[in-house]
C-alpha cells in the first residue's frame, strides 16, 4: 500500500477497532477526511463496518470477518485477504480485495460492487439481493445459494452446487463449474447479457481485457417458484 | 464451538520457539473458546523411551509417584511435573507395566496421552491461564496442536476439554458440533471402547481410534468419518510426525492455513496466525471441504 | 325375530377425524399441510401451575396503595442505551408480509400506549411500524430480507433470530399469494412466487462465530443498542449458556406453542418443547454463569393472560413476549366474522390458514380490501386495553403473594397440578414436597 500524505492513518497496533469505526461513523458530509489508511489489521474483525460516507479506506494487510460489512458509498480496498462475510449486506460503494476472500463473500449484498482479485471460498454471493460481485479467481461450493438479484461474475472456476435454489440473480462463469445446484441451469448468452457482463467487468477494471464470449450464463429454471410435488426432491 | 491452532516447524529456530508461538496462538482464540483449553506438543523423543502424560488433582506429588514407580519397574523413570499434569518417561519396553502399576498405585490419576514425543495437557479455565499453568511458552518441539473450547452440549470439565488422545502419539481437536454421536457412542461401547464424557468430540476421537485399530490408515479413517459422522466439523489430528486436517462437506466452520519455508500453521481464524514470523509473505489458503490434508516430517 | 343389537360406531383415538382428513388431503395434493399459529394440541402449560397466595405465614399487599412495580430494563449488559419498558410484556416479531401494514401499525400504536416494544419480522422494518412504535426491536434473520444499516441504526434494539418455537431448525415461509408488489419489493423477490427461506444464517454458524457477528452488529451501531438472541425452545439450558457466551444482552426463548405465519403442520406439532419446560433450564444456565438478571430472559409461546405473565416471571423470566394473543386482541378469529370463516371452510377460533392471505379480519393478509377492514387506531386501542388487563392481573396475583414488584415473584410461589407440569417447571406437586425428576443428575 502506498503511503499518501493527505490520508488519515489509523494504526490498529495502537488504536482499537472501536476507535476506527467510530471515527468513520462520525464523518460529517463536510468532512475533508476523505482518505483513510488502516495499518496493522492483523486479521481483526469488523473493520470499516457500517460506513456511510464517500470516502476511500485502504487496509494494509489481512482483515478478519465482516470487513466493510453493510458498506454504503465508501470505497474500501484491502491489500490482503479477507475473512468470512466480506462486504456482507453492502448497500452501495466499492469493496476491492486484492487477495483472497473467505466464505460468504458479499453475502446478502443489496448494491455496490465487490471485486476479489484472488479466489473466494464457499458460498460466495449467498442470498445476494442486488449487489455485483466479480471474482478474478475461482469460487467455492454453494456460491450464489438462494441468490435473489444482482450478478456474480467468475473468471475462474466454480465449485459444486452453484446457484442452488437461485431466484433471479445472474451468474456468469468463464471456467468450469463443478456442478449446478437445485433449479440452476445454463442459459443462453444473448447480446444484452454480454452487455451486462461487459459493464460488470468494467466496474472491476477489466474492460477490454476479457472476452465476454468466453463466459457461460447460469440462472434459475424457475421450477421451484410454486411448489409442485414432482419437484419435491429438490427441497 | 471452539478455536483450533496448529504449528508444524520446518526449521530448528521455530522448533525452539514452538511453545511460545502456540501459547500466543491459543490466547488469540480465547473469545471463541473461553471455557477450557488444551494442547499437544510433540517434544524431542527420548531414545528407547515412552512418555506418559498424567493428570492428577491440584498439588499432587508426582515426584513421589515417580520414586514409588521406580520400585516397580526395571528401568529408569524420569518425571517432569507441570501444574496438575506430569510427563513420566519410562523405557518403551516397560510402557505396559508402567500403566498397570499406575492403575493400582494411583487410580485417581488419568493417563491423558502416551507417545514417543507427544505430551498432552488440558484444563478448565481461560486459555491464556491454561497455557501459563503448563508453561507452554517454554516448550520446544517439532509440531503441536491446540484447542480453546466453548462447550456446546456437554459440561465444562477437564475431561471435556480437547485434545482427545486417539492412540500412540496421536490426538484429535474439533471445532463444530456432531449430531449423531450418541448412536456412534453406543456402537463403540458395544465394541468394547470406554468413554469418560458425554462429549461429541470424544466420540469422534474413539471412532478414529477404532478405525485405526482395524488397520485403516489415518487418511482412510478420516475419509470414513465423512460417511459415518453427521454434523459440522473441522478436525485436526496430531500424529507422531505431523498433522492432518479434515473439514466436513458443508464446511461452515472456518479454517485458515499458512505456509512459509519455516512452518505450516493452522488457525480457525487468520488472527491466530497474524503474529507468526514471516506471515506477511506466507501462502495463506483455506482447506477444501471433504478433503484430507496431511503434513509429515518424513515427506 | 329380534334384530341383533349392533355396537355403536367407535372412532379411533389414533386415527381420529383430524388424522383421517389429513391423510386424505395428503393423498389428494401431494404436498404437506401448511398453516399458521403454533402447536395446537394440548400440552403441559401455565394452566397446570397455581400460586400460593398469602395466608397465615405470608401477608398480601393492598391493591392500589401498596405498590407493585411492573417496569423492566432490557439490555443492561453491554448496550449504551438499554431499553426501559413500563410493563414486562413485549410484542413478538411478526413480519410485514405475514401481517398487513395496518396490523403492524396497530401493534405499534398499542404497544406505545402501554409503554412497551414491538418487533419487526422476516420482511424488514416498515415506516408504519417505526413511526408508530415507540420502542422497536429489529430482527436479523437468516433470510436478511430488507436488512440495511439505516434500519439497524434507527432501531432501539437488535434481535438475532436463530430460530422460533413454532419451527426450531426451520426458516421463514411466505406463499405467493401474500408476496404482493410491496412485500416483493421489500424482500427483493419477484411478486407472486413462493418464498423459500434459509434455515441457517448466511454468514455465520455456531455460537463461536455468532459472537463475531454480534460484535459486527455492535460496531455498526456504535454499541448503542441491546442485542437479543432468540431461539426456539429445544435445548434451552445449552442455548442460553451459548447465547451468553456469544455476547447477548438478552436471551429470548420461544416455546412450541409460539405461533408462526406459515409452516408445515407436522413441524409445528412435533418439533420444539413446551414453553413450560424451557424456562427453568434457561434460568439455571444464567444462574450458573452468574448472569441471572444481568442478561435478561424473555419467554414467549402461548402467553395469554396476566396469570401466564406472573407464572413466567415467577419461574425466573424478566419479561414475556406475545404474538398470537396480540393478534387476537387486534381482532383475529373474531366470532362476528363467523359467516366468512364458514365460507373459508373453518370457524372462528380455528382459522389458521393465514398463508392464504384471505383473512376476513384484515390482519394476516396483503389484500387491500381485506386489510382496509382493520382500523389501526381502534385496533391499537384494543391491544393497549388487553396489555393493561394482563398487567393488572399479574399485579393482583403478585400482591396476593406479598410482592412489591413482579420480579420479586419466585418459583416457590407456585405449585403444580400435574406431575408433568411439576417436573417441567421444577416446582412441587400441590400438597406434596415432591418435585419429580430432581433426584437424577
């Protein structure tokens, strides 16, 4: 992480996570503290959670669980890995993980963009509610489980049970899918999907570098929208 | 529900500091395991000898016990007391005789673990205090595993703490909650195995012991548990020359590993690994579900 | 020739009318029966306990002049702003979606008049409820429908729902006919489809990870608000201890009589333990951890009157929560609507097909015409009346036992009328010194 002269620096070797989050929550609309750098995170949990401000927060190292949880409007960059539930229930803004993400990355995210440069573990995008997730590596099993809305774009592979019980979220995977979950099927990649995919890749800074045609689209077969006894074994 | 830590040294310096690192890792997992703690350290073996880790009531005179035991055995008996525990070192040929003698001389003592290098300690109390009680920070060894416990469905007792010994130089720690352990316990009892607690982890430990007695390799025994055990689990098994890791197929309980050219480490959370030397440059990854991983010094 | 006398027709207790009808229904449809409310079969309950009023050895308090306090503070362990309630009866979580907006407003109005709290449900927080409810508890459920940090911050308390008494181990359920445009919008679902819900939380499993989740919720809300953990009554001793270890300010235990908007009938009647059996184990866990009265305990599941309130508190709860009873107070299952219940194939008092969304009382429906039948102001008044009566009833009983505050009631003020109730509640069988089951460890 580059030092920036104008940034506010919080060293978690001395300050507490409570100090960090309170400082971020106390930001008023007229504050000029628009750039923050957090040193020595050392896997601590709940870093930069509940932020509601147009600021940039850089975390210099690995973060623990729920990094940038419920983020609104902020840009959070983690120069390392993140633990469980990164950007969970994000509302808007951008969370960029330079390393890998643990389980439930982007869980229930309603808006905003989560970009993961490395791999994400199981249940990436679980219960997604409108956010966008772009994973440059691979995702683990049960990703996009019960995903309701939003998009998950995976440049690498996807683990087993992709999109199990999916509703209307859009899934795009370039690599191999180990297996599809209940009610999740491959769907044709029409022009409007290519356009959507292009837009999401652009958010991740990959515009022009990746061929959208190399992806396959997956989504709901909609057989579980109304219970029918013939589909009972999908439950 | 719990925290697990593990460290496998690849160089002599880490071996010398093994206990210090493990003590710190254990303390970092206190929040998720406040009730009790335990650890197994694979300390340098004594040529031709076997170690028995014993646990007794507070204030027990292990030195006097060792002296009395010398009268019953042919060879030497060395003793290293640490709090409520002590490691007795006897000739390998006398291991059985020593156990039999202890059973009659000191039935109030529990043999917590036996091995050529393994020393096993566990107690009720906050993990940092448990580590201090046994002077973990001073211990050296090739590898070690540790556990902090938040009891779910059984009592907070020393017997309920992990690790559980599963055989010579072998022990198990567990994070998660099994759901079919009562039935397995009944079956294992029928086969002649004994239990000290109502704990689900003890069932997993005895299950593995039984499978190993049947002749299965540790790898095969762990893979068998994927079919036979129901519930959520991350298992770490300490062996004479390394350790093994297994996560259940759903893999809800987290697990993180890190490797450098100096060590391989395991932690339930990355926080447990954050202070290891060179961790900034380590390869950090999460074990895949339903996959047995093994690290072995001989490899 | 005389006819041989026939034996009269004999119905089976095992294959009774209800069981036979259910088998036929299953054979016809191929789907399990779904309904609302809680376990309906007869279970050991508060009715099986009675109070030992003042006599020669104990003296009562006079009504009115001699105070019997009813206030309670919730969330004193960690929250900067614990909740002060005037009465130890709260309104349990019920979703907008399962209930109409008018019903949610009515609950808020009534609770505010009475000086107590309401709770959101599996659909998120509506403006109606936040505006009209003076104290609002915001649920964090496995589905996370409508979850957002702004509602977390404008709530007065946060309730992490592990499960509920009607279906411990099950998730929410809302069928297509109630997934209206507004409900669908709040839950990010297509309108008109059956909502499938997760039974586990998406981003944590187990008390060790729950602890970290609670920490996150506290960090988002700057440690201002109490965090409750709600669980269906199953293993209350262990669950209470684990909720405490995970960092809860308040533990909520919901017995099998607790209602739901919709789930499988077989789940309601066969999973979860009676409320009566859940209280003493939960209290014991708190006492053993030295957390009794420091972490508060709220009990729910079939609380109906002031006697139930007094009994739950005597057994050790800090407060109770009502759901089904609150809906009845608003006007659910009113006999005045009998003709309409008949048209629905049921009768007043038995109507529980709330998932169909055709409630004549306008409470468990999203149909605008039906929902308009409920006047939130009048219904709110009815709820406030009912809460006042429950409070007065509890005070009357407490005074008769010589107590200056409802929290001074204790288990020894109670005896049981049946062996089961005595064993479950841990109190003596009336007229004896015997508490069944307390010899074995």
